């Protein structure tokens, strides 16, 4: 039997692929969630009332039934035993496997702060958490979102849409610090203010203020801010607990080779839990992006079924809309010594390309994102261009060359 722990993008893709490659061997997917596979990026929009939870569903019971795949919902794995090829559930039941895939994804990071366990403090990574936030928001007037990454900003906008007064707090100097540079972040922050979201950067939370075990505010170094609820959105980390406890090699994530095989024979890992090689830097990395999870799940399944397929790697990539601003950010958008950086900034449109010789290393576009996808594809392939300037020039209404 093939066993897959996790039914997100990597796990579900692997289940589909295994069934295509091997129609005979049983496939069992195990997840501790009560909701079938859904798009986590949709959770803030569900909170904002844009649509209901069913709209985020990417699989239903009939999906797995049609594949002849057993999906054990609401089931928690206590341990894995690679030496005897068994998975142990919290019920005490043990399941034998021929090949195992760890598609355990990520879990939200919670800082060690006074009051962090108070009623009214939430994270947003599951549908159940989204439901809890919706319920709390119905009786709240104000909220603080800690963390100005993509999930944090979209959650802030969602709570604003529900009529709450919302403040976003980020300890770094800009919003979306991993995807944007200073100029692009300033554009997004301006749009957030225009939509009644207060933005505080360079601001660190010292603690959660409580009364009777419930949230009443947030404490900063220089002041306090009253609020009825707090959403912690400072990031996620790979869920490596099962792998580490089983003695598998773990770094930033579960270490895998190009075939997605872990340090244990017959055990594979894919998706947000897996540590792979960054295509640009060559360093270990956890991309934590949807396309990477899907491709890793496919590669893992091929190799679990006896094939020989290798994952080609990934680079940082985002294509989203925040506060009405479409943006694309791919690769290294900061640049390094010796790189050429081209920038065009006109009103709400911002475009930036980083070249290293004849290779495109990064692209960032806000507003007008036409052709950004083409250049993003070149970053993924990392090929030398005969005339890179001719390729990127259509992006710009004017070009400023900044010495690297």
C-alpha cells in the first residue's frame, strides 16, 4: 500500500499520479483536517465574505472515490516507523506501507509573547481557523493583524470588509518584505491605507494585553493599541515533526534528493515540508509555493511507483492581487554586486528587472504586469539570452540603469 500523509497540493497530486501509474496498489491518504482539499489562499476571501467555503474546495469525497483512493479524514498520525515500514495513528492502529509520502505541509509560527494563549488570538492556515475568525469578527469592532506578508495583508482587508477597524503591524521596514522592494511596498501600503487599513512598519509587538483571559489590546515598545481580536500572521514553518521524530534528516525542511526521497528508504517528502535545492542560489530552500508542491508531488509519485524522475528545482515566485494591485514577483529582486538593475516607476505602475550578465535573475511588476510572466519563465529556466536588453525593453516606458 502507498500511504500519503497530507492532502494538500503535493499529497493530492501524488495520489492522482500514483493511481494513473499503478491502478492496482491501494492508495491511502491520511489527514487530520475535517475538510477535503481546498485552496488556502482563498481563506481570507472567505473571511471577507467574497464567497463561501465550498468555493475553495478542490476535491470532494467523490473525487477520491472516483480515483479509488481511501482518504482518512480527521485522522492524526502519531509516528512513522521506517525500520518496519509502518505508520502509527493516535488510535494505536498501525498501517503497513510499501512507500510513504510525507506531504505534511506547513504550520503557523507563533511567537513567545505574553498573552499569546489568550482568547481572541488566532492564526489562519486552515478552514477551521477561518471559521473561528469569522465567528469572532461578528462580535468585534477592531482587530490587529501581526505580520504584513501576503496572508496578513489579505486577512486585514477581509476583516475591514466585515466592518472592523484593522491595523497591520510589521517589524520589518516594509510590507510583503520577501516579495517586494521598498518602492513597490510603498505603493501597496498606500493602497492599504486607502482601503482603511492602518499600516505600522518597523514596529515590534511586545505582548498581548488581556483581561479575564481575553484579548483587550496589543503592546508595542512605545504605546498600546486597544483591539478585540488579534490575528498572528508572521509566517509558517515546514511541518517536520513526524520526520524528525523518526530520525529522518531535517534541515529547514525534510531533506530530500532530486527524486524527493528522504534519508529513509521508501520514504519520500514533497510540498511545503520538503527542503530542496534553490534553482538560483543552489542553497537548500523550502519554496512553499503551489507550483513547486504540485510538481514535487508528481515527481515523488513517479518514483514511489518505480520510475526515475527528478525535480528540477524552484525559485521564489508570486502572482497575486493585494488591495486592488496586481503584482508579479519572481526570483532575486534585490540583485547583488555586478548585477544590472532596471527600474521604471510611473504612478501606480512599478517594474524592475535584475540581470546577471545575460541571465535574468529577477522580475518585479506592480500594476501593469504584462510580459512579466514571460520573463518569469526565463528566470525559472536560467538560460543565457543573446540580447536580454531587447527582451526586457518592452516592459519599460523609460529605463534607468542602476550600477550594481
